[in-house]
């Protein structure tokens, strides 16, 4: 498993079990009682398009890191300006092509205190309709004394990874026979070497989003 944190691994496993043979489970399939231990770190986003992405729900621990309620706020506004376009394209891959994504990021306060996080983003269907909801969780690497006292004011991406749980993207599984499928989220091929910190066995394709490399991969048994 490529996820480092228990919270992100647990939510991915729960989501993967719910979806069965589908590319994504229904929003109504989510039972908060079944993930109560990580509920404070989870959130649900409402996806309108790449420029309209708001928190529908946000856990108490996650809100505590920002010292404010996140419900109703824009997900895009919490990221550094440099990373906003990259986040938009990655979330389009999750919502529109039903990929899963893992993001490493660094949160920073106005006092220049920093904290490393890992987040997972997972597609949900809403009343049978795709491209409308995203389930996620974000977990810090540790819990310094200042969390909840000094709010995180900006997030900066350190890594981004796409995961195809069924080993092939949704756009490839649904393409007509004999037609070469193309991804719908506008990623350009990259020839950059795989980072030593990434397990090469789990990933086969790299693509570039802005100044960041996204490594797509399937499931490793």
C-alpha cells in the first residue's frame, strides 16, 4: 500500500470495500458509524467543476487545524497560488475519471510553523450521478502543541499520486473497442525519473501537472 498514514489507509480500504464492482460507491453508502475513529479527519467535497469545489462536511480535527469551520468554504482557497491549478486538474481526475488520489502536503501558519500531511481523495456518486462528490481524509504526520492554537493559513503540495483501484482508468474501461481512449483530465506525458521514495512496482506511468509529477498506478496485491 502506497499510503503512509493509518487514517488514509483506513478510509481507502473502507471506500474500496463499499464500491464492490463499481468504479465508486454512492454517497448514501457511507455510514459514519463504521469510520467513527477517523471521522474527525474526513471530509466530503461538492464538485461542480474545476473552479467550484466546496466542503460539504469536514471533521472536527481537520477544522481544528485551521481553527475554523470549513463547511461551505472553498477547497481551492486553502492551497498556495502556485498549486491551485495542479489541484484543480488532480480533482478533475478523481471526479470525472473516478481515480483515487494521494496528496502529500505541508501546512504553514503565519508564524512559519510547518506540519506535514497526507490526504486521500476518493470519488463518490450521488443519486447515481458521477462527478458530484469526493470523499477525503487528511492526517498530519504528528501533532505539535500549536495545532489548534495557530491556524494553518496555506497548504503547499509536496507530492501527488493517482491510483486506479481496478488497474485501469475508468475512461479506458468504458472506451469502445478499437478506439484509443484518451484521458479526460489533460495530463501531459513526462519523462522524469520515478522518485526513489516511490515503490516502482506499484506504478507504471508518470504525467506532469504543472510543476508536479503525478504517478499513475494500479493495485498491488
